[in-house]
C-alpha cells in the first residue's frame, strides 16, 4: 500500500533556507548601477537582477564602519560599538533569534567573515538570549594564518585585514571556528585548504570557497557571508577598488549557481545581497570620494538590495525607501521567527 499523500508531502517539503551576502567595503552607485558603472557588474545585471526583486533606495542611518555596520545589519538595530573593538553586538543577532525561536542546532547557522573584529559577530551579549545561541563563525584568513604560521609570503596578499590601519587591531580569540575542525566539519584537510588558497586570488574568493564547502557538508539554513575585498579602496587605488567590485559581482553569481546545484538548497533558498553602505561622493569637499566613507552624505548612506529565489517576485524594481536594519525582521518573517528587539520593519514587498 502506498504512502499517504499527506505523509509524502511532509517528507518532500524542503526546509526554507536564507543566504545573506553583504557587499562589504562600501560601493557607490556610480561604480555599480549608475549607467557609467554598469560595466563593472555584468553578472548582477545579466543574471541576477532579472530573477530578483531589486530595491533601489536602501539607507543606512548608523555608524559607517564595517564591523559596526555589519553588526547593525545582523541585529536590526543601529549598533554604536567601537568599530575596532573585539566586542559582540549589544542587541540579539539574527542567528540568536533564529536558533532560539525555531530551536535550531548550532550547525544550522554560520557566518563566513573577514578576520579582525568579525569573530564576535555571531553572538550578542544580550542576557535574555544567553551564551551559546549564536552562529558559528568561520574566519578564512585567520585559518590561513594558522595553517601557514603567518610566515608564507605566498599568502601575504590574502592575509591583509584592514586598509584603514586602525590603532587597535583586536586579537582573535574565543569561539571562532578552529583550524583542527577543517577536516572534521568541512571535510577539508589543512593541506587541501592551503593548496586551494594558493589558487585563489583574493580573501573573498577564499570566503566563497569555504561557504560552498559549508553548503555541501553542513547545509545550514541560515548562512551569512561578508565580502570585504572592496575595502581596498582605502588604499587610494581606484583600479583596485573597481577590480574588487567586479570580483564581488562574479562571486555573487557563483554562489547563486552553487545554490542551484546543491540539492539541499535548490528551489527552497532565498538569497539577499546588499552593501553595508556606500562611499563618499567625489564632489563632497569633506570626503575623499571613492576612498573613504566619512561624510555621511547620501552617496555614503544610500545603497541597494536584491532578493532572489524562494518566495521572491522576479524582475521587479522597488523605489520605495527601506532601511538596512529592515533586513533582520524581514528574514524573521520569511523563516518564522520573531526579531523582538530589532528596530527595523519587515519589508512587505518581500513577504
């Protein structure tokens, strides 16, 4: 006798998954979606946007530092922590909401992020959520430093963390993903990891490589990837800044392709891509144009977001303003958890 159709439907139903890519480092419209910048994002324009809901007015009203801005994206609150301090966000993160409300194991929420400071992004110090409810954080550059003892010149360009050269660079410690777990969880030996790292041209390529391994081995329902190559803009080299935008564009498309190829993700995954903020306008006398994001002018605060995949209308453009802190409550509504302390609002056009 065949199985009941209700049993079959319950068995066949796939678990909803969400992947977030923060287009980190800050990119302006004029190097991306403005007519003169579109040459730098062929994959987004030709492959991703036709499948997406695209939001043209996403504003960040918070502090324009990369760690603090990413923390704000991950909590739905404009955090005010020191951008260069090794401290967790003050408010609960999306990972804590997700795991506590839906009773998900630690293996179901992961972050792949740059090294300095980002080791604390996975879990807040909010007492009402307690210790142990955050995401596991993988720091590929930190792993590479440990694997090479920081002495191999072949990896020097992959290990440079921050182009703003902060006075205080926090030591990496605590609960980040440990080197010896490469083989256990990612099914990747240290030698394999080093061999692949040598063939990759950037820290972001290394991060996407690790993210793909995570998708294959752990299939987390909530995966957060912070790109950071664009931060090379702080060095003052416009060509490197543009190259990083083009690389990030390609890597976003590669990750979306990986979603389609992984059985655990295909057909049931929503991908959200958004910059943490922009960069200063060229005409602002108080800034340095593409190089920094100091003025708080519209060019440095106004960005975009695209959403594609499960539950998202394709080929739609929305010009109505939203805030970057709306991301967490929106994902909460998608996945069925409450972002109780977030100050943003769910984006109705995505629900």
